[in-house]
């Protein structure tokens, strides 16, 4: 059976736009609301929002590819791009991922070029000794195959175009991308990703760059930098993600893929809105409690907020508080009870099972 790029009509993908009208409407409404709320945040809050979104996107996009990056290291790398002072340490991979996302955000409104993609790849793969082609399209003669090995048996899910025709295919892709700004937003982003992944132009890094391209497409279509962590939604539905991509391997009918990807984008946009509310509420709470917290309480609260909406996995324990603040158990108990009285935290469980959570409003996930 022929692969999608071997079909006579390639790359004319087919889909039913009407099936996505409601999702498109929801996305556009949420985007408008998000931009309006974001404008109310002060400069510090906006930077915090950018750091949180890019950190989540970088961590989850890498996780999808089986590469685990530390949250603190990514945050530190992104903070440096924002010219913020940070003492945090980061690894080369964390700096590379942060560099890719920062470059994507800074150039969202610029036309896509081969040079831009080369720069993204060079940033992402800097220092990777495994690769022979960094900062350029793949040139190896062997087939570019996506598959798995189980019990010594190789199973091929997809084979991309041979390296020798990649430059020509990428010429067509870039031409399509730059001419498609007026296409429906969600469809354009979905096609961007599947089209790019079908060509698989680089030796490695195609998934992470392909997801960054989808976010560039979203921002371009809205004519504003749209900061959402699409990879967070994908990572939760990783099996469905690969299944939807695979459904396009031998056909140009991408309906299943578009419906899946559009749903993930809308879900990610709602999470982005929740984060904006979260940061606004954090600012209000810290302002209300100004000069009412001791240094230990302030340090612990800021640490909890730095973990994002979900806070500490499993909640904050007394042991966590003691470790963060370097205080005694008796003092930790008094501090935590006081934070509950002040409305900053709420408690679940008793005795050793006691856990403390950020006391967020009803519109945020608890």
C-alpha cells in the first residue's frame, strides 16, 4: 500500500470543515477572552504566564518523545531569555528546548523559511553527537522509517519521503504554509502538523519542531502571539495522538486527525485561560496577605504557586513544609494552620495523611 506522500493527489488533504465549526467558534471566543484578560495583567504577571506556558510546553513536548526535562531547568532557561535574574541551573537539553520555543514566539509573525527551520533545528539539536545532519534537512540514503521493535521484530508504521526529494517537498510545504493564513485556524494548525510530520525532513527533532510549527500557525492566524501548551493536551492522550497520526499514513483523508488535534487545541486553550486566572488570583492573594505572612509562610506559598495550578503532586505535606522552610514540626503545624485561617490553603486528611492545597476559586482545578 502506498504512503500518503505517494498518493497521486498529494499533498491535497481532504476533510469535512463543517464538522469543526463549533470547535472553531469555541476556540475563537476563548482566544478573544484570553487576550482581553491577559491585557489586565501587569508586566510581572505576563512574564510569569509566559514562563509557565513555555515551561509546560517544553517539558511535555520533550516527554512525548521520551525525553524527560527538569521543570526548574526549563524555567531558568526561559527566564534568561526574558532577561530575568535566575540562580537556577539548566542542562544543555533544557536550554535547547527553551531556545526553540523562544525563537518560535519571537518570530511567530514572520514568514516561514528554510533558514528559520534550520536555525530551529540547530538550536534544538546543538551538541547532539548522534546526528550527522544538524541545522539542515536529512541527507542519509537509507529510508526514514517510523516504527517499533518488540521481541526482535521490527514493525514499520510509516516511511517518509526519501532524503533526496525532501528539499522539493519542503519548498512546497513552506509555500503552502505562507499562503494559508486565511484558512480556518484549527484546520490550518492541524494540517501544518500532519503535513510536516509526513515529510519528516530532519534526522531527529521532527515532533518537537512540528508542534512548535502548529503553535506558530495558530499565532499567525490570530495575528497575535497565542501562548498555549498544546503538548500538555497531547501528552495526556499520547496513544490517541499517535493513533490519529497513523490514520493518515496511507491516505489523504485526515478527518480523524483534524478532529483529534482541534479538540486538543481547544482543551489547551481552556487550560491557558485557567492559568491566567490562577496568576491573577495569586497576585490578589499575595497582595491581600502582604505583611501578614512570616518569611517561612511566604516562601512555602511561593514555592507552591511556582508548581502551577496543580501545585505539589499529592498535595503539600508537613514534611514538605519543614524541608522547604527548614523549621521544626511544631512551627510548621502552627504556620500551616495559620495559612488555613487566612484562606491561603485548605486541608484534606488527618494526622500523617494531612495534605495542604492552594485554596483556589471555583473556576480553577483543585
